[in-house]
C-alpha cells in the first residue's frame, strides 16, 4: 500500500508538478482520480503529487484537432457535447459505459492510459482514432502515439519523471465512423473479456483509413494491421467484414483469462460486428 | 492549505507526514475539520473514525457503493480515495442531510415508498440521488437508474428506490 508516503503535494501548474516529479524521482508518483493507484501496492512511493489543481480537465478543439486534458473524468467525457459529435461520439459512449457513476466521477482518462491494464476501456478507442499523448518531462514536451504508451505502465515507457498532460486527436478523425463491441461477464464487470473497436472513413461505400483495435485479449491493446489491410480501399460488404474478422482469428494469440480458442472466436465475432455497425448504425451489439 | 517551505521556488501546497501522522483540513457537511491521519488512510476510514458512520464499509474495492459520499457535489467511493485527497474540499455525508425530526425530502420519499429495508445501501443511494437532483431536477427514469448504478442493494430490488427519487423530484416542483 501507500504506507511510506512522506508528503503530498498539490501543484497548480504542469511546471510545478514536473519539477516535483523530477526532484523526487524515482520515489514520486502522480495521483489523479485515485481509483487505481490507491489499491495498488508500491512501497517505494514516498511522494504523491495530486494533480487535481492543474487545469487539465477539458475537451476542446484547437486548429481542427481535438484536445482532451489528461485529468478529465469519464463523466466529463460522457457529458462533453464536443466529444459526443467527434467520430460519432465513440469515446464519449465508451466513457459513459464505464462501470458505475462512482468510478465515472473519479476516474480520469489520463489514469486509464498511464496505467493501461489490458482491459482498460479508453486505450482501444483512442488508438482507433489515432490519438497521441502529450508528455512533459522537465526538459521537453513530446508526443507519443497512445498505441506506444499502452505497451506497459507509463513509467516503463516514458520514465517516472513524466506527466501526461493531454490527448490529441487529428482533425480527420472527426468524421470517422467508429463502433465498439465489448464483451464482459456482466455490464458491471470492467474487466472485459474482449473489446473490439473499428473505425474508418466511409467514402462513397469504400473503407478508408480503417483501424481495427482489440483490447483485453493480449498483454496490451493492439491494432490489427492484417485486418485493416483487408478493408483498406475496398467497397464494404458483409463478406468483407467476415474476411477482416477471419484475419483477426488467424493472427491472434490471446493470453490468460478464458481459453485462447474461446477468445479468438469471440474476438473475430466482435470485430465483424463492429465493422458491420460502422456501416449500419442500427445494428445492435453484444 | 499549508504551503511547503521546502526549497526556494516551492510555493506548492503540501501536507507532510511527521512521525507517521499528517493533518488534513477538509469540510464535512459545512463544518471545517482538521484530521490527524495516517498517509495511507482511506477517506472512508477517516470519516468513520471521526463519527460519520453513515458511510458504510462494504467491499472496499469500489464495487458496492455503500461508502459513497459527495466530494464537491459529486458521488464518489470513499473506500477508493485517500483521505488526503479531500484536503480543502467539501464532503457531504448522509449526516448532513436532514435530522430524525426533519428528514431531507429524499429521506422522506425513501420512507414513503418503502425503498428502505435493512438500510445498509441507503446513505449511498440517497447521496447519489441528491447529486443527481442537484444537477437535474426532473430526471428521467433512465437518468435515475444511471445515477444510482454504483450502489448495490441486497434487499429491495431497486424498483422502490427509483420510485422514491421520482417522488422526491415531483414533490420538489
Ligand atoms: C470498481 C472499479 C471499476 C472500474 N471500472 C473501470 C471501467 O469500466 N473501465 C476502465 O477503463 N477502468 C475502470 N476502472 C479502473 C480505473 O478507474 C481507471 O483506469 C481510471 O481511469 C484510473 O484513473 P485515475 O485518475 O483514478 O487514476 P489514478 O489511480 O489516480 O492513477 C493511476 C496510475 O496512473 C498514473 N497517472 C494518472 N494520471 C497521470 C498523469 N496525468 N500523468 C502521469 N501519470 C498519471 C498514476 O501515477 C497511477 O500510477 C475501474 C476501477 C475500479 C476500482
Ligand atoms: S465499500 Fe466502497 S464501494 Fe464498496
Ligand atoms: S436496503 Fe438493504 S441493502 Fe439496500
């Protein structure tokens, strides 16, 4: 647990937060909503940097791009009018589907990506919309595709001195159609068995810039270029969706939780459903 | 909040742990509190120790909602948050809503509809309902169900509790 904490800081600027992380590295950690970190034992943490006072709770458009502050709660994402219109509101719907109101009020999108457990709900949708994460680590500000961020706990990817401040979605993703097909044991089970997201531009019946992402089946959420290649530039049809799903079935080696055969089967079914839903908004999932 | 005196540039507010204890300043039901706590104390434990026993300890994993309180007006699971996260914030517990002789309209509505059996989930239910009605005075049934979806009730089957929130909303008009 967090027994060894010696000090809590409440910085109000990114600069101060990053300075504190640097000064106390590797013993400092960020606390955002606290819904994950408070129950995860890390005895080496001595300094907690509570980022609630920093202005990182927003959804806005700037120069055509969508910008989402890392401290934005699931509930604010669900309520954001802007997000409800971006890519058919996929990210906003995913946030609204987070288990319960108590978690939606406290949990943040930054925490969901920084500590990206394989079944966390935000990463697959962010990846399907080509999102980049903005990282500030003292010396510089840089951006990293969310796809790279989620390959492990954030400190493994960018170190313990870094603050994740924002997500950016390219302007062209605004008009993409995006569908989510998620399967869990129950609606309140946040550890999905399989989480499939499909997004693409529907350009006069042709699939363009297709993204197929799977969460919860492998060690981290990942894109499926084989399935994307099947769709790219082709006119949509049921059989094309089935062919893409087959590519997922053939290329997937699921790990842990439920048998691999089962998950591979479910993953390909959900990918097919997500692609169909992109083309036919009425289709119900699950 | 006590400013840190560590380092020249540091005007960042901080709470330090001394001999294993720290002081958190917060507001509960409108009254300023100064708590001496351990750094890893959860908000739920601190509240119960200070006498706010309306917040119940069910699962301690964020799943049951019996520990729900309002933090700056929003319902949160107090078993998941560290007490230090409540520094300089406003907490509302069930003790802050009405008295036995003058119950809050939501408490009255829960009694009138028969929405209370053992009572264990009720503080979380009523506080979650309050957060909803404060923002959305005339909620739809779907909105009510969503606003209560983090609080499990082992007794009632939820129907009467949803009716209670509707009734409280109607009476308020
Ligand atoms: C009962 C329950 C239900 C849940 N349901 C869901 C669900 O349906 N879907 C889902 O995806 N998740 C769910 N979660 C997991 C969790 O709530 C989310 O992952 C949430 O987004 C975590 O965010 P937080 O702000 O609470 O993170 P915190 O606990 O504050 O932090 C988590 C980690 O990220 C780091 N961190 C946070 N923000 C930053 C930042 N800006 N920069 C650098 N590092 C940072 C922290 O240091 C820590 O290591 C659930 C958890 C519980 C307990
Ligand atoms: S005790 Fe906090 S949610 Fe169950
Ligand atoms: S009344 Fe008993 S748990 Fe709800």
